[in-house]
């Protein structure tokens, strides 16, 4: 038997996937907010490093329990931006046994595309895969393979910290955030014009799965119900309007929204609805297969 694992040290969450002979045996996610303050200071906060390392220690114990033979760990947007990234990377290596690779945005996008499209019929493509992270959003387009990819600096944590300072956000704050996101989406089209040829929109990561869970009113997380759920543009706008007009405390009453994501979900929704509007898609296929799956595929061939 071959047992491999992938770890994603993201801006908002730290995640683990363990696969044995092609079958998922463990998948975990903890919101650690590694990117806390990075957009403003350019450095990891000591508390954020401590939270992340504590979760990585738990993941190391889980990997030992499962008999993991190979591990690939990655760090993404926040690590690209943090001047003191080596403080995290060196400590993480001592905890999990491998040093996380700081992935460039394009590599991150390609891995996410590989994970998200592995189960899909190529005849339904070309696919536009969007991965809304904490600090960046990746856009990858292609059918059997990724033909074009770009990473832009918009994500749920970054948008929140830079623009949405009130609770709930003021209309002018939301307007400013949406305008900034619009400019970045113009960059996407200019740099990767192939995105305009995509027939199917695929959405990844916590903002999108949370909006899907809220739309379904899921009282508890259910991966099977979220994976390949079809989220309509209309539903995404409805969830955005609801969450954007509520305070953080009020948002917590929405089934499907976990407490640790309540303060940044509106920032993520700004990115999501702007993608729908800009690329004129009526619906999005929500995928729970993402960069972790791509990382595992890179180990197993």
C-alpha cells in the first residue's frame, strides 16, 4: 500500500489530505488565519505562526498514525508576501519533517486546476477554475490540461483587511472593494484571454463552499452535499446581500457559516459575485477537490 499526504498552509486555513492507494482516508481543515495582518505589515504575526504550527503538529501525528510515506507541503499567498516567511518555513519543517514549498501563483493555479478537473468529463470544457483564497485568487483555464493561468492579489482576508473595516461594512466600503476587484479581473482577461472561451465555471476553496453551504442551509458541514453542488449566480448574489448587511454576530445565525470565517466571508463574497458578473456565468460547479488533490496527484503520478 502507498500512503501519501499533502498539506496546504494557506492565508486563511491550514489543511491536510491523506490518500492511500488512491482513496482519501483523512481530510482536515482548520482556520489558522496565517495571513493575519500580512497585507498591512508585510510580515507574519507571531500568533499566526504559533496557531499554524500547533495545527501542523496535529497533522504530523495524524500522518504518523496513517503510516504516511511521502508528504508534499505548500505555502501560498501569505508566504509569498511575508518578509519573515523563513520563520514559518523552518519551524514547519521541524514539526512535519518537510519544508513547505512557497508556490508561485501560477503553480498554485495549475495544481488547483489538476485537482478540480480530474473527475470531470473533458467534453464539458474548456473549464475556468477559480480558487478564491485568503490572499489571492487563481484563475486557470483549459480542458484536459491547463492552458492558461494567472494569480491576482484579491482574497477574502486581503479584501477584508484593506477595505471592509466596519461591521457590517458600509456601502462605500463595499463599493470600493468591488471596484478594486473589477480592476484585477480586467487584468485577468488581458493576460489570459482564453478565460473568455470557457464553457464551465468551477469554484474552489472556503468562500465558495461556505456560500454553497449557506445557500443549502446546511446545519453541519457535509462534503458530499457541497462537492459538485451547482451554485447559481442569483443564489450567490442573495447570500452576498444577506451577509453584507449583517454584523458578524448576526451572520453567525446563518446555517453553513462557521464562526471562524464570519469576519472575512463578505470580502470573499465580493470576489465571488464580481467573478459571476464579470464573466457572465449563470452558474458555478462547486468543487471540494482542489490544490490538495493536485499536490497528491503530483506525488502519485
